[in-house]
C-alpha cells in the first residue's frame, strides 16, 4: 500500500495483512498505521536492524528478502 486509500481498499477486499512502504518516513508510516486495523508490515530496503524501529512505529514487523537472507556465495 502507498496511502490511506490503499489501506481502505485492502480492508474492503478482506486482506489479512498489508505491506506499507517506508519511503514516506517513519512518522508518515506511523500516521497511516493509525488509519487501519490491519496488521501492517513495513517494506522498503529494510533489514534485521530495522525491526525495532518498525515496531516502535506500529508495524507488525518488516517485509524483507535481501535484508534477512544471507547473500548467496
């Protein structure tokens, strides 16, 4: 999702959770988080070190692949 409208559409579709980009900054993320009852995972170049920050701003957790998986040899 990118904005409050996307969050509303996800809820109307019956989604179990959403991902919300943090390109808007953590304060913007937290503000949008307050507009939805769905579990929200933060996405956008995040790694294990970002989990505490994400949770502090209302995220359920983070969505990441490269940031959590070790690089292939």
